[in-house]
C-alpha cells in the first residue's frame, strides 16, 4: 500500500472484537456526518502525503465499527458495553499488511458498507487507534470516489509518537514472536544519531538482520545499526 493508491475491496476483514476499541469522543456529539472539506480536498489527485497529513491533523474522520461478540446479549441482539465501545474494522492486503478503514463522511462510509456504524474521530486519534491495533496504514475512503493510504511514518507523526521508539518496539515484537526464545537480541534507541541499535548473537546475526521488517526500516531513515556479539 502506497500513498495515493486506489484500492480494491479488501480480501479479508477483521472479525468483530479483534480491532482497536474506541470510545466515541464527546466533542463530536453534534457531528452530522458531512464530508470533512479539508481532508476531501487533500484526497484530490495527485495526493500530496504531507498535505493529507496536515489535513488529518486538523480534521475529522469517520471510523466504521462493528459490534464485538463480547457486547452481544443472550437474545442475540448486539449491544454496546458502556454504551459506546465497539470494534474498529481494518482491511488486510494481499501481502499481509493491515490498514484501518476511515472515511471522510457518512456518504463515503455507506458507499463501502451501508450497515456499518459510524464513529467521528479526530485525525490524530485515528492514527493512534491504527498504531495501537498494529496496523501499518490508514485507508481513507476505500470505496472512492477518491481514496488514499496514509503510511505508518505519517501515522506515527500524527499520533505524536517517537518514530525510533516505535520502530524499536516493532522490532522487539517481531523477533519475539518469530524466535520464541528466552534470549532475545538487545534493541535500543540512539537518539543522537537517529538510529536503532541492535546487538545480535554472532552465530545468528545474518538471520536476524534479514528478518528486519520493511516497516521498521521505513521508520528509521538513518538505518539500523547492527552489532554482533558472542553468545
């Protein structure tokens, strides 16, 4: 998924309850679902990623939600735990990357799914939800008429997170799930050089280095500093 990509309908969707859970912000209680003009203007081709990010910083998006199984009563009717908590919907690309779905307004959401339930959320809050859910992108207006993909580095900036810390956390998580070992490579952040430093066991340094996710490299323009050490 790249900035400004036109997207086909998602191959797979989150099952209810597996997405980031949001509480509908009170600041948007009077929102009528109209299209956000700033974000809509930024979606016009050619899409400028920086302009779109700035529009999201000041704008409002609508997130599509579905009822979680945990919120389903004995009668089979879906309810809302606490009155407003639901599960966000994301899409999965053919290569396994996930993107949280967001829309400029109700018309755009209904074009994708007329039965989805809307939650108006600020652009930075959408970015936070996507990152918390492990998504690599936010897909805006997936059903058109104009759509775009906001990539992870822009989401990190919108969520006001440190890209090096985020990259280090992703790297640690990826290696932990892949290795299943008690002994893990040491991952640290070098803010002065703008790099993430990893200390790898000499016998497996190449294996670990090859498994660094591309999404991590995109967050660290200065590169990953690799140090080998005897086990």
